[in-house]
C-alpha cells in the first residue's frame, strides 16, 4: 500500500485522482562576477516549492483547511542521496509515518539490494553490505508549507484540482 499525500492532516484519496507531484528548489541564490570575470555562487537561503495535481471521480476534499496558516505537507515523492558514505545527513525531514530506507549496489552486477539502516537526529546510518560499491538512501519528506485554496474543475464526472505550495 502506498502512502497518501496529506495536506493539513487531510489525506488525498486515490478516488480524487492519482496525483502528479513536483518539487523544486526555491532559493535566494545568484551568481555574481568578480573583477576578473570568475563566477561565485552566493546563497542566502534555500527552501522547496512545488505542485500537486490530480483528476478523479471525487474532489480532493481540501476546502476546509485554513490556508492563512502554514500547513503540514506529507509528500509521496521520494528524495534520494546516492554515494559511498555509510552515514547520510538528510536534506529534509522524513515523514513520521515512513522510515527512510536504503539499497546497495552490489559489485559490478548492476543489481541493487535492500540493506538495513537506522535513522536518528537527521542522519541515516547504513549497515555495510558485502561487495557493495554504492548506497542509495531514500525518504519521503514532510514540509510546513504555504498554499492557496486549490483551483478546481469538473467535467463529465471528473474532478480536477491543483495545489501550488512553498515551504514556509
């Protein structure tokens, strides 16, 4: 069973449409040029933004939320960090209802196999796998977001909806 996307504690059920999810960096960054032309990237802050949309047999059911306040958004869009490290600091908070999980690339076979891991204080610790050359750590993020009441549409018995969000 897959986890539902949740906004403000309300799950978006499958009958409201299989959701399309996107997430992208939203940051206060720019590239500035030095007197010799060399580029330097300056970053003041970094957050996430994105959208969720769907079309299904029933509305998403989000009309009762207070959109004037930040809402908890639990995504079902996995984030991933791949590398050789056995301790991986996550770049966002994982959903409390889904633990992070790890896989290991075994030798030159190109086969990924699940490997045990634990999570504490924002860091995933991976149990080494025999013959592993690479590890991938996955998790579903949770954010505090600002969103507006979603625009809706209806035609021929199908309800459409879209939620645009920005991390608070």
